[in-house]
C-alpha cells in the first residue's frame, strides 16, 4: 500500500465537516422507491428516473449539470404536502434540494443527491385588495412572475405593479429571498422590500408565518424569545438567498401604484452596434468615442423613475452589440425630454443612440408591459433558459457604484478584454455577455428605515453586473473557466468593498472554492445570518455549498448576535453601552440562549466517537496497516477497490471521496467492482460529492 502526503486536518475540523455532511448520503434505488411509495400513499405527486415528469423537471440547458439526477422528484400541491415530505425526508436522512423557477445560473436548483423538491405545481397568484391596509399579491412558493403579471392583466389592474422579476419565467421564491432586482426597483426598492408576510416550512416539519409586523418592537417593550426569532427570520428572508432556513410556501407582497394616473409606463429596446475596426495590435471592440458615451451614461445621476439596463454582447464572428432596455415610470414626453434635453448636458453623448432610444420607446398600459413587453425585452435570456437550448455556460457577478473614475476603469477593462476574448477564441462558437442591471434609487434610499436594515447588504450599489460566458464544445471548458476566473479576479477590485457579488447571480462551485463567498454575498450581515441559521436550521439540513453556514459563539458572553441588531452593530461599532435599550439589546439575550444550546449539544459528543466507528469499519474492510490517525488526520490512502462499496445503513457513514470523474460515481457497484485500485482521499472526503463507505464485500 502506498500513500501520498496531504494537508492534515484536525479532529475538530473533521467532526464539524462530518456534521455538515451527515445528511448527504446516497440512497439505493430500493430506498428511494420506498420513499416514493410512502408519498404516493399520501397522494403527493412523486416521480422516479425514466418517468416523463421526472425528466422534464431535471432537464437543464447548462450542460455542466446534464448528469444531475436526483433519486426522485417530488411536486407538492400544498403547504401540508411540504410538511409531510419534510418530516419523512429528514427522518430518513434524505437530503433535499429546492427548485422554484429553476433559473439558478450555477445549477443550484438541481441535484444528484437526495430528492428534488419541485414547487412548480404550487403556482397560484391572486390579488387581495380588501384584507390589508394596502393591496397585496399572494403567491405560492412555486409561482413564477408571469403568474402574477397574468393575474394583473386579466383583472385590468393598470397602474398597479408587483415589484417582480424582469424575466416573467423567474421564480418568485428565489427572486424575493435573494433581494430581487425589479424593473421598477428604482421607484419602489428591492423585491424583498415589498415582502409583507412569508410562510415557511422548517426542517422540523413545522409551519411558521413571519411578517413585517415582527420587525416592529416598541422602545421599552420586552419581546419574548419567540418574537425575537420571528423578527430575525423575517429579516433574513429579505435578501439572504433561498434554501437556507426552510421551504417558503407562500409570499404576500405589497402592491405599488405607478406615477402615471392613466396607468401607463414607457418601455423600450434598442440594440446598438457602434461600428469600429481595431488595429492589428489593438485589443478593443469599441472606439474611444463609444467608451465616452458609455462612461457618461453609467455615471449619470438618473432620476428614480428611470431604469435603463444595458448588455455588452460579444459573440465571436459578429459585431459587438450593446443592448438597452428601458422602463420608465411616467409618460413618453417626460422620457424624451430626459434622454434628449433641450437645455443643459445630455446624459447620452451619442446622437444616434439618443434618437433611437426615444424613437423606439413606447407608452403602454402597465399590465401589458409586465405581461408581454418584458418577455420581448428579455427574450434572449428566456429562450436560453429552455432545456432544449443546450450549451455550456459560466457566470460571475459584481456590484458597482457609478462614480466616474470607477466607471472609466471598468469600461476600459471590458473593451480590452473583450478584444482579447475575440482573438483567443477566434473561430469558436462562443459569447461573452456583460449585463448591467440598473439599481440604486429607492433600493439605495428606502422609505422605511426598518427595511434599510434588511439582510441584503449592498444597497449602495447602482449597477448589479453579471458576466456570462457561453460556448459550444466541451473541449473549451478549461480555457473558459480560466478566462472567466481571471476576468472576475481583475474586476472584483471595483466591486463594493472589493468583493461584493449578488447571491442570485452565484459563482459556479469550482470558482467559489477557496473564496469567502459568504462575505461576497452577505457582507456585514454574514455573522448575523449564521446566528439565525443556528436557531432555524440548527442541524444544518438546509446546508448547501454556497449557503449561509452555522456559527459557533463569538461574543464575550458566549453568544452570537443575530438579525438586525448584529447588522446594525457591525455598521456602527462605535455605539456606546450607555445608550438607551433598543431592539439589539433584546436580540443579544435571545441569541445567547440559542448559542448556549448549540454549545451544549456539541459538548455532548464524545471526541473519539467517530474515529472509533470509522476504525471498526476499516478493520472489517481488512485494510491492513491503516490506523485511526490516518483517517482523523486526513492522509491520502490507496485501497483495493474490491473492498469498497456504497453502504447506506451506517450513520454516520465513513465518507470517502473518489477522485475520478463524476460519471463514474453513478455506476452501479456490480459494474465498477472490476476496477482493482482507486485512490481515496480521506482529507477532503467530508465535503465530497462522491460519498462512499468502506466495508467488506466478502471477495
């Protein structure tokens, strides 16, 4: 037997990693079928591999996730169905991945472990104008924005707007939980700022309803522990991303009224192709004049009523296109005067672009805009999301301010690197797209001061920018990944705090590895969210590779603050202890109790328990010479593959990472047992995608 040295992990690190991965065990087909039979007996739709509904649900246009094959797909019809599924899955130690709209750029609404909870059948949307102080749109957790927009147009509710997604096919859940960048966000704030109430099923199978009212504690009032936890959960659901605390089965969202008394908005779309032929030694796709136009455009202080998105689209073999999408909360006359003012500096330097933006802008009823025009404006992205349109793609995101110096550096970088992209991949079928989502306005200056302290940390950003690389041909994947990673690292310095990224535009897992993604997504709110996670998902059932992690106690009292209190304290560390009690003082006490419970639970575990159990299994597997320290310390070992197989009846199992290709992981044991030797790495096994235990096959 040979071995290769690897970085050694401490026993504490390994125990923590085992804790996080304990639920991530493979189930045999027999066990999945038993699980499916149970749900069918409860009249809950469930589908196994090979069934048409299963194949439709797992289909994904991004070929990187083409082999994501969950054990089964479950499609609940109600909150009570979700409860039943949750209780059975948790008790059976079956991991769960939640699928809402299925638009996750980096494949997080699909899985090859456990079950896929597809909420697509829970898609009702209705407008309630009677039971609240303001109209609300009530939407089930699996609804897409198109369901809400259709309800508004069918009811002829012109002038009313739900602050939803730009793409009508985007799911409500992921959008709201990640903050939500809406077409009229500059007028009304983030999508999550309109959240009035959310109903969530947690891993214990209980239903909780939390609301905006849970934020409202009066000075001098001492809320109880439950009130604190409810307040913290609602705060976290407003911007911390989906899949961290439970399954949200219903949203109630505040409806806003547009400024035009006739219920009209202005919408536009124009694809500009600024002509430019670079010199033979020049890395560029546009001229200096075009850069000046874009620099002035991006650094201009647009009024809150005006939102203009833009995308730089560089496809190999085609002219560069800059696409502009207009959403204006007002009338056409106002918009024309804004774009091409008769007096003063013009926000757009290029006359052709000014003329086309005003000429191609139309005034129409708001319901028609939401239901139909958004589909036309975002047709490329919508079509690209269809599983039939397969290709490889990777993404990254940034959040920029719009000061002139920063903008000039960014556009110069884009110009040069798109030119390099053309040269490096000449003759290939490949595209780089840089989309600038226009934010700011009421996102940065919300009317409600409590909303200002929501879990979304990057309100001062004016442009949420995502980069998409798309190409055909698997042989390009290493070059593309390297290219995007270098591109991202260079642009990151211009993002807020040199790190900001939007949780709804997540990194691919391989790019997030080794980076502080929590700090990039959650900023100053990271520790507060971890403390909330400790309470609402204390066993980590909803852990996922780029989600909120659980934390250990961090304060001097042995507790982590949580929720708005911790966020405010990080934002204002100079606050004095002599100030009048605020919400924060209550939150500290509550979090202390939660953290104490967590510490007690950890202390109850025997330090040698897992090592002893692993050693017993290794002895049974007849791996001669391997000591307990080899596993606990994390040394790479080689064992005869004939002694290895998947086992599911040992908890906690011995987790062993198989270093070969992922497709091999999916082969049945009787097909792969012919291999005599495979390398297993015990040092990285605890976060492995291929999960094996060693046992004796008897041959």
